[in-house]
C-alpha cells in the first residue's frame, strides 16, 4: 500500500504527521486508513498530540475496556492532571454537556441510560415504521416530478430530525431550528475549531437549553405520551432526573439522534451509486436490504473518532498509558482492517465477516442504533424504488471537517 504524499509515517517511532484540514485527506480518509493499516496501525499523531488506534481488535477492545472511560474528572482533579480550567466563554456549552450520556461513566451513566433505553429498543422503534414510510414518501412526492434534487436538504436532513423530535416530544416545526443549533453545537467536536465556532456553539447551547427548559415546564404541567414526559416522571431507585440532567439528555438525544443519520443517508446513497450495483438487487428483500445497510455503515461510517481517558495505568499494543492520558479510536478505520475484512475498500453487501463498529461497542454503544438502522432500512429502498435511474448530477461536496464524515451537497438526477 502506497503512502499518500500528504501523509508522513515514521514507522520506527510510530509517529504520523497528517494535516486533518487537507482536502485530500478528509475527502477520502479511507485511503489513508488503508495506508496506516499497512504501515502503522497504532500511531502517535503529531499534530493532535495523541495516540490513535485503527486495528479492529484494538478499537473493539478499547471500547469495552473499563480501564478507559469517557470522563476523568470523577476520579481526579484538573490540578492533578494538569488540565486547564474551563473557558468562561463556553459556560453554557459545558453546562449542557455536564450530564450527557456520551460523557458519563457509571453509576450516573447507568441511571440515565436505564431511564431512556426503553424508548430505543428495537421492538419499540419498529412501531415507528409506518410513519417513517409515510414521511419518506411525502418528501419524495415533493420533488419526484422535478427529476433532480439536492438530497440532503430535501430529504436526508428532514427524516432523522423529524423522527427523533416526534419520539422525544418536540414539535416538528422546530426541525429547522434544531438542525441549526445542532450544526453549530457539533462543531465543538472537530479538530482545529476556531474561537468563532466556539462562540457559535456557546450561543446554540444557550438557546437550545433555554428552549428545552420551556418544553420541560410544559410537560410537567401537561404530561404526554412521549420520551420527555417519560424521563420527567419516571424514577430510578427512588431518584428523578434533575432539570440539568433532563436538558443534557434531551440535547444529546436530539443531536446524536439525527446528526450521524443525516450523514449516513447521504454517504450510503453515494456509495451505492458509485458501486455500480443494481439497487433492485441490493434491496430485493428485508435480508438483502439489511446486509446492504450494514455494508454502507462499514465502508462509509458517519462518525470516525471516539476518544477515551485512561482511568488507570495500562499498556495497549506496546504503548504505555498513565492515568489521565487521552487516546483516540478510529471506528471508521477499524471497519477497514484487512485482518477482518477482505478487500476492505470494496463494497460487498454479501459479506459475512466481522460486525462493523460504526455504532461503537461496550456501555457507550449508540443508544439510537435501532432507530438509525430502521431509518436506513426503510428510506433507502423507497428512495431507489421511486427514483428509477438515480444518478449523480454533480460531484458530491464533502464536508471540510474531520471527525464526522459526510457530504455538504448531494445533487441527484433520474
């Protein structure tokens, strides 16, 4: 495997130099991952000042390894770890993240996840299929006769945010505002974010939180059959969620419940069109549809990186970590490990190999995975069945960020 010109690998020291803002990288990260698998699957990324793992077994193991966690300040102080104090201009953002399911460790994580998990189990999510079918068809009705569409704004953006809003109990007409808040909010997870992006995320977090508080007040006064009401009025071992916990949980569910799926709908459509495979065969029945969806999740995962703190000293693949060190796991690269997947860059929907890691693993396995899978298994077949002869109208525009991987535009004709 050749090493791209923009990637520098010091194999002896396992150091890598790579500019995450280079369009040649974020436009096609899979090529870089394959080079890393061949030459340096575990590496220290000089620009990020952190160790990264790409091997399937290492990533899968670290996601489940309780010596590593999503938070560290529950067992050590900032002073002990040499961490900077919180930035005043991000006070609202930090507060909205304080009780995020994505950031907590047991026992707090267990309590919060137990209270929301019932809504996301497969048997409950499956009941949403008829309204998902109706929504997908209604959106397609709006552009089918035009013979062209920008798919993200007209379809992919709308479906996940509408479904998660309905589940939580947020009015559907809030969809565009939720998308705006979410897009600003998630920029905080990107490498090399700017002060301007931080201030936009802070404003979004403040407005988002204030809005969620108004809905919480309404549900306390007038309970409904929705997830927010359930979270407000259900106790776990004699405890109810505080308002701060309710706000954090609602925001993370709304963000995580649509952001990645928007990317994945676009990624999947592009992958299928690029593959040259016959959509009629890919979506022949439920079983083949399921395999097609899993292969698109493997080869073009929407979220590439998850990070962990070392909670105690540990050694992984010959690298020693002390308490307070941070490590990064590249889920999308693990999905391309040639030790697990034959011809990893080739789209093969009939694969019978390892499960993809796009939803993570362990206690932080994506709680919304059943909903995301349902959305993909329902809307992709409808899209290709109704828009016969679907093809790319222009070269897709890839987002100029690394961490999430998706498109800015996907212009199609049929």
